[in-house]
C-alpha cells in the first residue's frame, strides 16, 4: 500500500473501538435494536411453553427422548406460526416480532414478582 497503513495493518490496540447500541454506560438503546412491537400475552405464553418443552428434553433417552423431542418441535412450530401470523397482521417485521417475544418471555421468567 505504498507507505500507507490501512485498518487491517493497524494493531488492535490502535484501532478505533467498535461501538454497539449500549457502548456507553447508561446510554439509551438504539431504536434500530429495540423495535416497538405490541406483543400479545398469547405469544409470550406460547414461547414460554416451547422453552419448557425444550428444557424437558435434557437427560432423556430412547422413546422418552423421541416423544419429548416431538412435543418440543410441535410447541416450537406453534409459536413460530403465531409469530408469523402476528407479524402479518401488525405489519411489523417477523424478526422484530420474534425478538420482542423472546425478550418478553425471558423478562417474565426472570421477574421474581410474578
């Protein structure tokens, strides 16, 4: 490169930092990363059921594993279909709806008051 150093040639300690949506402590999240999607309780409940079915697969073997894995797949298919339908109805992107559902389901599971 004829005497000029590019970013690839710069040692990592001298490269500019890569800043994410919450790079600064206390900074508000970037709107692109927190879509405002209204999530019905039905979708949250379906996601929680699917997660519970997934958790039950652990430690199983043989026919019990096969039966539980089938229940897990059915629960996952149900929540995915509901997410797709809700996205189509609301006009929101499917991935935004899915992210919001997963976030809401995790928040409810981690909230000790409920």
